[in-house]
């Protein structure tokens, strides 16, 4: 099956995860993504060797998920953008590209002459994409950011999941959590821009910030705060909806959790009660209508918590599987990696690393044409410099000269 981005060439000048993960998704979808890396240091992400105090790689193996996930499927070129000797190479790459991706700040882009005006001077039709912490306008346009600061903290997501009385805000559930959401947002924007260019002849400048992505993810709360004209009240983090005992997490007897999300509690209350042997609660007038159930939600939740808490996780999942209401097991990362639905839909994908070992990564969530994801590994540092530059017409003498000058690796 031909991938939808086959024939599209993307030129990436970006580091870490936010914008590079967009390049990885575009590569998954068939684009030829050429990643320009500093010829000495490479992408700084390559130096991220520990995560949460543990090694992010297996000893003796080149495969590291922190590098592979945002860079899979690309070609790497070690090229200095600061030297005049490489300017013709860069300009030829821009001419041959459909999309330019970067997360450098405006001043850095201007210094390297990779800002919008320069890139468009070389290729007026190119789609220019800038990912940032806080957007291309406003007082923070030159401010550095991470997803923990812009997406999580400033966009209100940390506050939204922090329980009342907590001494510190709750941290992100995973590294690059906001970066990956932002990356696929950029990939979708690129697809829209390419379609627009094809149908109208007009190209686009794309601006995506981690702050805006975080606010979008948190829009339910932000929109309500604007409606109410004040901050939202803190709620018990066990529940999803005040007054509804059939939302939120409940602990089983073996300390596993079940997440309920039945937003029509009066529809499911009696059935849930009967499943868990709460026949009296099913007939209790306090819980007979939506209004009375909301009024006595704490009592109802306590009864349900006792019933679930007296049963093992397996017992609870067996009972709930008989119900049409929405619920799920609360899974850890290891369980997610082995989730039957993800595997059946090809969203946990196999690939071969540089040594030929079989590895696995989470695939991007978009499935085209009923096909499982087909991933290829991330490039080694500067692995494709000679290959790509030869495609531009350079010969061995040209390559050797640039290498001697330290302009390429």
C-alpha cells in the first residue's frame, strides 16, 4: 500500500522531541525526511542517556527509544549551518523540499539564515513550520521552553490534575508527553497545508506552540473558566464528574484500579449494583433518579467502593465485561505495551535496529487503509550525509573537502 505522504520531502532543523516527532510521523506516512544535525554534536537528544535515573538504552546496542521515537524513518545529514561553505548545500536541499521544519528560536533562525524570508527566497512554495514554546508573537516569542513548562505547567494541565491540598503540582505522566501531542498536531497541519497548496496554489506558514497545544488539550476547563469568569473549583480526583458515582477510579482488593466513565448514571446504576450484589442499592429510592443519585452520590460511591474493594481486579473486570457501560482497567506502561487492542490494530510496531535486532515502538495513532504500521529505525548520527549530498550532485572530492573543513560529518 502506498503511503499518503510518498513523494513529499521534508527538511528538518530541529532537536529534542516536539518538532522532530512531527518529522517522525511524516516519515511514518511516507515522506522522505532529511534531518540536518550539527556535524560535531548532533541532535542534543542523542545525549539523553538516562530517563528517571535509569539508562535509556541497552548496553552494547545502539537502540534508544528516546532517540528512535522522534527520529525513526529519517535520513541524517551532519551539516554545519554556520559555515559559508555549506550554504550552497543547504540551499539546494531547501529547493528540493516541500516542507521545512524547525524549532529554533527566531534570533537563532535569523543568525543561521534559516528564517522564513531566507527559506522562502530560496523556495517560495515551501511550507514553513516553526514549533515553539509560546508562539511566534507576544512577549515570550524568544523564550525557551519544554513541554513540562509550556504545555504542562503554564497551560493549566498540572493544576487540573493536582489534588486539593497537595504540596506540589502533579508532574507529567510521561517524558515528552506534550511534545508527542504537539508533534502529531504539526504533522496534521503539514498535511492540511500541502493539500491547500495543491488545491489553491498558495503555500502556508505554520506556527504551533506547546502552550497552545496544552491549552487545546485543556480546553474543557479553560472554556468553562471563561464562561464562569473565575478559576474552576478543585474536585476530588477520584471522580470524573461531581454527583456521579459511576465516574472515577475504584480500588480493587489487590490494589489494582478500575476506571468508570458512565456519564448517564441513572441508566447504568441498577445494572452495576446487581452485578456487584448490591440489590438493595439498586432499589434504593435515594438512587432512583438522576437528581436523587446526584444528591446522594457520596453514599452511592461508598457502597460501590466497598463492593469493588472486596473483589480482586480479575473478578471486577469479569463482572464489568457483562455491562454495556464504559469502563477500563487502569494500566501501567508495561501493560500498555502488551494491550491486545493496540497490538491487533498494529499500534505497537516491530522494527530492526542498526545491529539488526528486533525492537518495538509505539506507532503513531493514525491507521491508513487497514494497514499495520511499518516503522524503520532512526538514523545513526550523520549516517546519510554522503548519500544525500551525492543526490545533490556532489562527488568524492567535494565531500572530502567539506569534511576536512569540518563543514560536514
